[in-house]
C-alpha cells in the first residue's frame, strides 16, 4: 500500500437491502438534501461473523441464503447504486458450494468452524476457483492457476465459501509514487462507503470496503506496510496484521519476502480471531478465539505513543477517549512522548529493501504463473505496461517498477545491510526496546489519519500522519486496529501492537477494548462532506 509505504517510509515506501428513498429529518436548511437513498444493510447481511456463524449452526439461516443475499447486495450497491467497485470477481461455484454445505449440515455431518460462511479474498491471493488472481493488473487478467494458497486451503478446510475476489490498489500499491489508493486497471477506483468521494486507503481497499458495506461475512487482505491497518481504520472495521510468517505467503502475488503477510478483515475482533484460526500455519496452532477475554486489559500496562498521535485535534480527542476506555477496562497508561529510530537514512533504506525484494519475489512468482500469462519477469511487465499505456498508465506512471528493475539480486551487500538495519531499528531497537524501557504489555496510537478525497490529478494527498504502523510492518510484528469512533462521518481506529509472536495477546487486549468502547459505526454512503447538513450550511455564503 503506497500511501503508508510513502508516509511510513516518509513519502515513498498501503436479507440484502434494496435501495430506497427515505426522508431526511436533519436537513432543514434551504437547498439542503431532503431525501437520501438508503443503502444500509439489513437482516443477516448486517450481522457480524460470530452472529452469522451462530445462526448457521442453529439453522436459522442457510449458507445458500447468505450467498444469495451477498450477491444481491453486491449487484445493488457495488456494481450499481453508489458503485463501490470493491468486488473484482465472483466465484461462479459459490452457490453450489453453499448448497453442499447446507446439505452436509442437514445430514448431520461434522462441520468446520467456518462452515457455510461467505468470505472474500483480496485479488492477489490465489484460490483454485475459476477466478484469475490479477493484483488488478491487465497482464495477469488470465492468471487462473487452479491452486489454493495455503491460507485459502485453511479457510476452505474450515468450511468457508470463497465468494470472490476484491479490488485493490494495483500491485498492492507498489507501482508508482503518484498512485491512488484503491485504483487498479482492471477494477477502477474503490469508493469509501462512509463518504463516496473519500480515499478508501489501500492496498486492501476492496477487502475493507466490502466488510464495511456488508458485502461478505469476512474478508482477507494483505499488508507490506499498512495495507491492512490503513483501509481498516479508514473504513471503520477491525483489521489484523499478524506476525510475519504466521500466515503462509505461498501463492500470493508478492512485494516483500521480509514484510508481506495476509490477515483478516472483519467487523469484530472475534471475527478476526476466527479467520486467523483457519488461516494460520504450524502444527501447534493457537486458538485465538479461546484467548479472547473481556478482562484482558485488567492490570495491563499500556504504552501510549504520544509521538504518533498526529496533529488533528479531532483524532487526538478520539484517542484520548479511547485511553479513558482502556483505563475503565482496568489498564494502566504509560506515556511515551518521544521515539527516535536507531538508524540514519531510514527512509531510503527501507524503501530500497522493498524494491530489491519486489524484483526478486515478483520474478519468482511470474515464472510459475498460469500458462496463459505471457509476462514472465518484472522487466517484461514494465514493457507490457508501456505497450498498454492507455489502460495501465492512464492516471499515473510505473516508476517503482522501473526503479526496482534497475536493482541487483538479494545477495547485494547494500540490500543485506539495509534490511538488517531497518529491521533492528523497528524491532529490537524499536518496539522491543520501547516496551522494555517502559515495562508495557502493548503499544497504542491512532491507526491513521482521517481520509482525504480521492484525487485523480495529484494522486494520494494525505494529511499529517497519525500512527506508527510502520514499526510493526517493517519489524514483522503484530498490529491490530479496532474502531474508536468517527469525525464528521469519517471513521478512525485505535492501533495496538506488540512484539514478535504476541498475536494472541494483542487480539485479547483489542477484544477487551472493543467490548468496553463499542465504537464501530455503519457507513452512511454520503456523496461528500456537504451531504452532512451542518457542513452544507457552513459552506454557504452569508449575507452581510
């Protein structure tokens, strides 16, 4: 996801409802909107993953009904209506698989923990369904590999129904320093359901929007540097970036061998834990759901990263309210005012690591892509995009691809030194040291800033950054975002991060905060900020 790669690496290297007209009682001013179209989810479509699972197990709803409901909703508000463009492709076998799940349940057969649950995958994650894995790129439009990535095999083995693939920032937003979060050549621009002209963040834009807009029960995103956390906070959902290596990256279109990871994106922390149980690898697997505890914050010391709270007064106010919630749940707050990275030239070093690893990992991926894919190297990809510039380069360049191609392989001394330096700066000398020096159990900050507008002329233009997600991303440590409220219709989340392998602890403390605060808000599908009456009134010229 570029914008966090840009912001964290500092500007370089992130029953279905039918629409109906309703009266607006809070738009009394002259010329203000007097009717809005209601796209909010109702019935089972509005429920959380744990609620849906309970209903399936109680046979109060069928998997087929859920799949039909989500498909109807995708047609109504993703392909039409507000045209969110969050879903890039649908699994043609989803309904058949849902019927099979229902039949097995009715016959009393043993069911997996996610049996019958419709799940969407970011379109850089391979599944054996007849759907291409494209990363949003024209060159991969025929990349139907017929194989499940291990995380998808885990989901499928737990009984989940793969509903389809979500749109994303093309190449996980590692293509241009002037790109737009949520745009891909194949999928167009993903729209933020809270305010349609606002940036959905990326690169897991479609996965986040799909959950906020109730287009599936759960989704999976991927992150290199903020690509789960940022779209989750911007769209007001829960997103979890696990410790790198906890979820296999095999058969996922890559950026970085040292930072890439997939992770769950859901409405609740419990939903994220349920998905992570199915997606994680290893013989001695942790039950992340069993570890959730409403009392998990009691007596815990919370490191408050004041240096990462940003300059926006409204975001800081929500952050302070979240800190009060943490205290009310029994936590002890420890203020951390300053942090200095232990390396010089961190920005260029961390960016170079990604470029080196992108070239190596993408060349390896393309070498074994589907037979129908004609592009077999990064060099050929650059040439392909240039020859299809009317589609691929219509809005911004491919400068990152070109810069990556110019670099050497992963034995290059400059790469090895930069990787060791930035990982130590964010890990041993970063999160680990900060936690040890302050004797804290977790570090918290806002998860990001408020969403700016989509800008097809200038590309992403973000306000002063809030959050320290780059520390968890570059070190490979876990990071969770949980909704902590909204500012004038735009959500923002609370970030919780800790050391390597402390995923269960972070999820448990995030769950305890979620139960204390309950700050998730449903999207309103506003056209822009002036669809809010108080803003529309303030924007008017006033007589002398």
